[in-house]
C-alpha cells in the first residue's frame, strides 16, 4: 500500500539549493555523469554515498519479526491484521518519539520502550512494571539484529560500482558502532566508509554530515551521488551539500504534488541506478 507524504516534505525540500538535473548519456558505456544544482556542465561520477536503513538494509522487516517474537507474551491471541497494525505503529507511527531521541531529549533505549508502550496502549494494555519493560527491551535488543538482512539488489549494485571503479560508502542518521554492527550482520562488511551522527554531531539533512562522507570517501560533491529512502533527509540534505540526490522509493510512496516537483529523480530499486549513471 502506498503511503502519502504531506506538504511538509515539500517545505523542507524547498530549502534546498533546488532540484538536480538528471544525468544523460548517449548509449554504450559512456562515463557516468552527475549534474548538481548551481553547477554548470557535468563531472564524471567518482563516488556514491548511501543511506543504510531501508536503503541497504531491511530494518523494518527485522523490526517486525523481532517485535512479534518478544511482544507475543504481552498480547496473546492477537490476530495477524492486528500484528500488522502493532508493527506499523512502532515503525511508522512513532516518528515523534524518535525525533525526541534525535534531539537528545531521551536515550536510544528509552525511545524504544516508549514506542513499544504506544503500541501496547493501542491494544489496551502496557508494561506491568519497569522491570517488565526492561525485560522486553533486553529481548528485543537481542532478537532484532538476528533478523537484519540486506535487500536483494544491494550486492549486485555494489558489484556494478566496483566494476566501474566508483568508490562508495554510507552516511546514516544513527551512531557509527550501531550501524557498523548492522552492516556486518547483513553481510555488508565491504562497506568500509561509514559516517554516523556521532562523527560530526549533526544528522541529515544537515550538510555537514554529507560533507564528512565526501571527505572520507575522497570525492568532490560534484562527482558524487547520494541515494536514500527519505526525500526530506536524503534529497534535501544532499542538495544542500552540492550533491545530486536520488530517492530510493521502495514502497511506491506517493508524494504531495508540490514535493514531487522537488524530487526529480526516483527509483524503485538500486538496480536502476547503474543505468541512470551510464554504467551499463
């Protein structure tokens, strides 16, 4: 089912330097090119930076499976449709709680418990005690990483970049060690360049975190592409750092019309990007 992103996304994107112009090539194996707002002409692509969650790694799938496993004792007899609702509230209906963590108002563990409490409250229950909440958190933190998997299109995409001699890395809105462990569990040890929010003290869409990615990758902004699943954080942030952003829209999300005008490039799979960059 497609989601709808409201006009607030358009407002966020409107603060960027403007939409990127799609790269073009004339067939064959032409050099990959990138066009960046405010930059005249084209430059050969030397690097690709990527988001992690829901771009490289199916975190939502891992969360769903772990949530069901550790929450079942609290909700005996819950029907399948109700489990779908439970998981959706946790993964997509509690962004305000996660934003409190991003603002340093609560800890990472606290935001997980608060999201779980919101899910349980929807079904008329909750944790009986702080000890029960702590036990739930411990079990969830053990279960969730075991379910993390890379999307099927990730390794072929990275293979294509390596074959073309294009450097790649990841820039994420989470801390380095947590994301490093996640990538390794998902079989993505080959991604050696990784920037987390603890590297520069800010998160996407702040241009500083993208610039740190460029520094570590060793490529110029006008020679780099950023790919991510969040049009506001990923596209607006990349544009603010002078990088062309491509929106990875795995869920067939429908943008507000005003926002859609500001996200000129989107793909449903990483497998489409080598063609866009002229690598095929």
